């Protein structure tokens, strides 16, 4: 029996046409399932007829969170195309790299990204149709929707067809496109539904970026699978988020954020009197929340459903049951319904409870590979289909997982991953940098921020400001180091590799 893929929005439009599906907060647009389905249909036709997008093609998105992004993702799927939502924080050379890698037929962007989109396409050097979206009635996209009606081509959807490609940086220094298939998405929806009690009556807040699994797959796509409602915030704003999740009339039931989001909200004066009692599920993940943060919210009655996940696992891989949040504080919980985890040594042998090893995961939510990178895909797995997460973790006697360290050379700044190799690569493009190394150092606001150590050529006259400005031109701002230290030499081990743990962190 071959499994078939169904269109969730179309199904709910038949079963509950008047049920609210989406509220786009910035534009205050609200769509029921029937309305959303109509817009997805028109968007699919627009893609097919006007943009020349057909099955297997890619489209790329460059915009802050908005309902148009959700429509385009589902519209692409409707005609068998693949959506690539890109990180809007990226600098032009980074966007150009991704466009070159996934070769989209069209790039949809909002007006604040017009320049970046055009410059990136120019750098890529091939024709990509540019479409302006999300700016109300006059924009190209809305005009396209109005003009598009008729029948869509018949498309056979395979269970294993890619649904989206999400780029994650990595140990290679260059972003890799993690494929998220329809099947992964379906099992992820089931995992979240069970772990986080998502029903057609649920109302979730989407505040994390839709180009990350945190925004797209927790809890937005599971809510659309269940026929529930999503409120979409364009970007994080602590005050707006706190108001939304505490206002009983808004009726929010589910909210997810990275630790920084919750830290910022807890620092607002309004936090003291905030009441979270009506919320069914408050999730935190993407980076390790401190126990102090978990306790601050516990005192307000919020038992965080602390989850661990990765792009490559379509979002949550483990999640702590709410009733265990305090008893197992610091744990990111148990493997969710349709995955299996273990702690292993370097050869993949299972380690006993209490011992620290690499967290491995397998199951139908784990990626089937990186876009056009068979070697990187093969390297990411151990025999038996175990995906190597690069996270150091332990499991206790009751099966609860704890992330204790990161073995991959990566740090997390405000919920965004930064791979030092990528930053070092940018630094080496600056004249006068003889050798460099980048590490993450603790930061009260962002969790971690980058620090660059540079051995400079004597004549170069490099300064901290010059180095940071160079990085900001080449890279997304969150990747640019916040401080620079000039050294006469970097510490090395016997094979000549920089021993990063010997670099000063204070
Ligand atoms: P996400 O959108 O979940 O951040 P990424 O692929 O960008 O996905 O990053 C995944 C990495 O983030 C994990 O491998 C891990 O290092 C870190 N991470 C995610 N959740 C947690 C958590 N709860 N505690 C500690 N680290 C986490």
C-alpha cells in the first residue's frame, strides 16, 4: 500500500468552513478555513500560471512572518512545488548563496527586502522572478491572487515528497538545505498534537520565525492539521507577546518561544501582574532555558513544556510532560510519540543512564537528507538510521533526557544558531587577518554572543570596529561578533588545530 498525502486546509475548508484559521496581527487580516483555502488555491494558480512554477520546482520567501507566507507554503505544496522560506536576517551574499543552491523559479519578498532580494538575485546571476507580497491590495501578489481563478493541474503527491527546505548552517560553514517531507510534517503534527494537546479548539501564537521549525512546525502546522487557529506576529516584541498571551479575550491556548523571548517578557513591569492561568501549553526550546527562568515562570503558575528539537527533526524530538516540569526541572523531557532517542558513544553503542554521550534520534520526523548533498546526508547518520545531533546529553533512569553540552562547534544567540566556521570564513576575507577563531561567550541578554580572536598582520591597522563592520556586511547581524580580541598567536594542539577551549571567555 502506498500512502497518500492530503491537503489539510482543503479538508478543513469543507468540514468547518467558517472556523477561524489565521489572524495576521500586523495587517489585522483574519481568514476562516474557507477563505484561507480560497487564497491558497489562487496562490497556487498564480504560481503555476504566472510564475511558471510546476511540480518539483522551488520558490523562495524573504519576509517577516505573515499570513502570505503560510499561504505560499501550502500553495506550493498544492502544485507539488517546494517552498524555501529564508532567514530575513541574512546578508545579501548569504541569500545569494541559498538562491544559487536551491535555484527557485520565483522569490517572494516584502517591500523592506526589495533591495536585498534584487541584489541577491543579481549576485546569483540567473533569472529569478521577483514578486512583492504582503503589502496590501496594491502589491504584485494580491493583484496576482485577484486575477487567478480556474482549475489547478492534477498533481499526485507522494508521502516522501519535500514540503519545504529549511536552510541550517553547519559544520561545513555553508548553509545546508534540510528537506522536510510531507510525511515528516504529518508525523510532526501528530507528535505535537499528542505531546501538547492540540485540538480544533486550540489557538496558537506564532512568534518564532516561519523560516525555522520553531515558527513553522510548532505549533503552526500542527494547528492547521488539527483545524485550530493561529495568530501570527511579524516579529517578536516582548510587550505585544505578553499582552497577547495574557489577554483572556484573545483566547490563546498555545505559545512557544526561545528562552530569550521569555526572559525579555519577564523583565517587563507588566510581568508582575500578568496572569497565564488560561494557557493550556507554554513551550520553550531551541536553546537551553536556565533553571532560574523556568522557576521564575513556575512562580507565575507556568509549567513550561520544555522541548528539544532541530531543523533536521522537523521540530520537537523530546518534550517534557507538563506535570513533570518541576520534578524533572532542566530536562527537555521524553522522546515524543513517533521518535526514538538514545545516548551513544562515538561508535553508536548505547550508553547506560547517567553517562554523557551524543544524543541520537530516529523516526519518521527525521529528515531524509540535505538538498543535493548526498555526502553530508550520509555523514549525518549512523547505521540503523540514527541521526547524529551533535548534542551531548544524558538520560536518567526514568528515561528523561538532559542536554548537557554541544559537541558541534556552534553557539546560540537569541535563539539563532551561529556556526563559527561561517564567521571565520567571513573574517578571512578581510585583508590583514592572518589567523582567527570565533567562539560563543555568555551574554545576559542573548544567551551567547560571538567573540573573534584575531592574529593581525602588523601593517593592517585592524580595529575592533572595522572587523565588526566587515562581518555585518558579509553576514546576518546576529552572526557578527560582538567583541574582538587581538592576540599575538592563537593556541594550537599538536595537529595544528586551534584549541578553542583555551581562548579566554571572560
Ligand atoms: P531550532 O529551530 O530548534 O533551534 P536548529 O536546527 O536551528 O533548530 O537548532 C537545533 C539545535 O538547537 C540543537 O541541536 C541544540 O543544540 C539546540 N537546542 C534546541 N533545543 C534545545 C534545548 N531545549 N536545550 C538545549 N539546546 C537546544
